[in-house]
């Protein structure tokens, strides 16, 4: 009896400790017609490499207009940098950048179409985004994750994606982090057969006085492959929780 009771207790403890499985709401097998319908979507096959110029180019709306509290945070961040403090992000500790920066890193991405979903493998940190296109709404109370919860729909040849539920460790601009009110809308389409544009409009009533618009261009590389990216194997510039380097990289 005692042994049976112990097994029950251990089973309950394991159930509590184990992360809850997130059920994939796509619960039925796709029909032949749904698979066939994928043929009407635009050809985004191949690997897409960010165009370096678009990672740093500025255009209307690309400069953040911050509310007073966020502006003060940014001012303090910039003042610390001006004093010579080398403030890094959690990327130095192999934490993924999260949205929107995960789509603006200098590494390639890929698009995989299946019924009800667009999956985006990203070489940076071996990350994967899942954009559901089956008509479901955005979740009312999403779990905060680095890449957020993304729901998309097609407007002609443009994929429109809304993302919410970002982890507060993610940065909208250096030194200013996402909140529970952050919303990102992406419009993804081809401007030329081998050139893709992703326009990301960020709104947040707690941070931004005006929407922040970021535009990134990608170039198709049909003969490339996504490579494995394991930050922990090669990281030589770890930072403490405040972003200050904890290692002297000159010794490596």
C-alpha cells in the first residue's frame, strides 16, 4: 500500500513539473483539395537571404517616436553607452532575439506552406515561426514567447501576419522592450521574382506615440540550405543579466 501511494505521489509530482502540452489546433487531416489549393499560392520556394542594405536603411516611419517613459528608458540606455559601458542584449547569452529582430538578423530564412499554416525556419538560433492561416482568431491570453503568437491571412499574393504575446525580454529598439500591448503586423510579398519585401508595423500604446515601421528586403538563393546554428557551441562573449560582458574576449 505504501509503495502504491508513493508511486501515485511521484506521478502527480511529475505531472505538475512537466510542461503542459500545447495542442495544435489543426486537429484534422488536410484534404486533397486543401493540399491542391497550395498551388495557387505565390512561389516562395528556396532560401531567402536578407539584403544587407535593407537591414540598416532608414525610411519614413523607421525612427521610433516614443512616449515619455520609454523615451527616458532609451535616454538612460544611450547615456550608459556614451559612458563607455558595453551594453549587450541577451543575444550574448544565446537567448534568441525574438520578434521583430529575428526577421532582421543577417541570416537566411525559409517558407514552408502546408494547409492552414506557413512555417518559417530561421537560421538564427535555429528558430522556427508558425503562422496559422486557417481562419482562427488571435488568442485572448497568449503565453509570452520570444516569437509571439502569429495569425496570418492572404490578401492576393501578400501574406499579412499579426503577432502578439511577446516575451518582455525582446527589444523593439535597443534598450526598450516589448510589453503585453505590443502588436506587430507584417506584410510579406514579392517585389520582383527573386526579391521579397517584409514591412513590419509595430504599435504599442505603452511605448510608441506613433507606429514604428521597419522594412527588410530578402534575395532568393535557390541553391542554398538553412544551416544548423548552435550558439552555445561557439559563444565567446557572454554577458551578465544587465548586458555587461562577463568575459574578456581578448583572451580567446
